[in-house]
């Protein structure tokens, strides 16, 4: 596919590489989101320099957002991925993503590496501590079912079958 715009791009990428092939914005799913606790999100840009600013003593839920940063718009973000840190802390998880990013095509999680490389410089890591470990997975499931983020591959059964049907055509 030819680019529709003539702009400088990272080597080997075309404008069509930035097209999100699976994006669902569903107000019904948003309305049905019910969480057992209030999440208090913190956000920082996904860079090696910020790894030490991520807490190493808490667990919970995190997400990756892409933010264009144009014209000081305060709320222009696109949620790409939701995850959880049930068995590790936020800093350990953040550093795992840095390792995936550095590994490039040698990474075992190619879809994650693609996300990290594609949106480099515009990617943000948002995290919300969850005090009770037994709530982490249910909160992640509720957020996955509500946001339906395009970079996630695994979803709760209640939405997974519908997503497969929607995107198999």
C-alpha cells in the first residue's frame, strides 16, 4: 500500500504500519465497567531514563498509551494495552518491556515489541497500585472487557469470542 502522505518515517515503516487494525470504542462496554476499588493512576513517558521513577514496591494494573503531544492538547491519548503485575512490581514489569524493546525482532512477544518500536517517543506507561493481590486479575479483566485495547491478545472469555467473530471477517 502506498503512503497517502509524504512524510519522513523510521526506516522500513510506511503510513499503513501505523493503522490500528483492531480498534473498538464501545460505550456499552464502558458503561458496564465495574471495579471493586478506585484506581489512582500515575503516568510517565516510556523511556529507559524513567525506569528508576517507577515504584519497585507496589503491584497492580498498568497500561500503555500513545500520546501525540501536539498543541498542548491535555487529553489526546489512545489506550493500546492493559496489563497487570500480580507476581512482580511495577519497576520489574517496566524493565521487562525495555528488554523486549531492546530485543527487537528477537523478542518472544513480537506484538509487544512492535507496539514499543512503532510508537517510540510517544508511548506512556500509566500504572495504578492495587493493595489487595486478589483484586488485580479481576480488575485487569474488567478493564480488558471495557477498553478492548488493540495491542492485547488475550481477553476474558466473555468478550474474546465476540472479538474473534468481529475481526475474522
